[in-house]
């Protein structure tokens, strides 16, 4: 860096000099300058600091590794044979996909541990007990099948479950349609289904299961006590997840469930890497004022923030 009476501060750039800011009353030199040939007095918003940092930014960009990498790729690929080009592109795509997934996981972990304070504070008795149930990866809401606030018999038809008897609880889970239908057990899990659900915007379904008996709290089951208002807010949140027909009835999917006591229903929502099955549960808890994470694509992020009295 040096000072010149005609140009003010001058920075040394690779191969040339750039006038960062002229003294008052002087314009930009037309020699060895990389900036437009304008008179600085016409731009009162321009200050010395602006051009100092802009000049440094340009210098860093010119010598950045990222720009060098793109230039290297641009000049290298045409000289490769076809097989070499294909292999090179495969490695680039694999590395890019790995970087995306790693970034996704890191962000997911950070935001899963980041608590969000409840928007509402509900006082009074908490007569309704619900359960957050997980299979180790996917979390569901398990709520009473019938009480004074909500009777789910008006929403689903037990005839669709082989004329099953009235259960004690009912479980609701939301997720990717392809994953639900093609992965009845973990042995059927396919990497293609996981990548498709994470990287694309896909159709979704609601998985409804009848639960006989009371769930037992454990590592994958947490009990949460709610007020009447909280439970009504939760039921509205769940009901909005169902797609309705012209007669306002939930639309049952013509596909068998995993057993005699569960079925799938259509949903108007779309599944993707941002809006996942566990994010759906996390958002539901957030709406009813239960402590939870900012954003959690993992079930453990939901369980981590549940009130201490429910652990």
C-alpha cells in the first residue's frame, strides 16, 4: 500500500494498481485502474472504507481456491477421454452430495439442541394426557380416542379397520408416501427412498394406528399433560393434515396398512428435507406451547426438550 497525491490510497493488486479513493476534487485515473471512470464527487454515498473493503474483496476473490478449482475443471475436462470425464463427474457429484448431506446433518444437530421458548403459557389443570411415541427414527402423536373434547370416531370409520373394537388411543404419524408404502419394515429400507424424500418435494400420507391399552413411558415413549385448550389446538393441527373430499370426509388410501389396526390417509402437504415427519411433530408441539426445538429432523431432538416432569 502507498499514497499518491493524484490518486490517494493505492493498493497493490496482482499485476496492476487500483485507485481506491481519490482526494476531493479529483477523478479516477484512466491509467492502471480497475474501477469505472467516474467522478467520485457525484456519488456522496461513496466513502473511503467502502472502496478499501471492496478492493480487498476483489483481491481475495481473484486468488481464491474456489475460482481456481472452477478454472481447473473448465480446462481439464475437455482434455479427458470420455471414460475419464464420466468418472470425474461421478466423483464430483458424489462429493457434492456428501457435502450437502453432511451440512444438513450438522444444521439438524445444532437446531435440534437449540430450544425455542413457548409462545403461549397455559395455566390451569391438565386433564388430557397424550404420548409422543417413536420407533427410534420416526415420532408420532398418540392421543385419547375419545374424551369430552374430541371423539375420533367422527373422523375415521372403524369399518376400514376390519370392524375393530373401539381402542383406548389413536396414533397419528405423517411422512413421505413412498417411504410409508415401500418400507413396511426396516429390512425394506432403500437408500433411493431416503434420498428422494430428503432431496425432492414428494407427496405425503397420514398413518393412523389404533392403540389398545395405555402406552408405557420409556426411552421412546414420553407422556405430556395438556390443558383442554392445548389439546383442542393439537386436534385442529392434526385434522388439517388430512386431505378432504367434497363432503369434508378424510380420504382413505386404497392400500393395506402394516397390520389390521392401521391405515393410510391422503394429505395435501408435501414432504421434503426441510418438512420431515419429525418436524411435523415438532411444529405441533411448538404450536401448543410445549417446549421443543427450533427445528428437528430427528426424533431425539423432540424428546430432548420435553418438560422434565414427563421424562
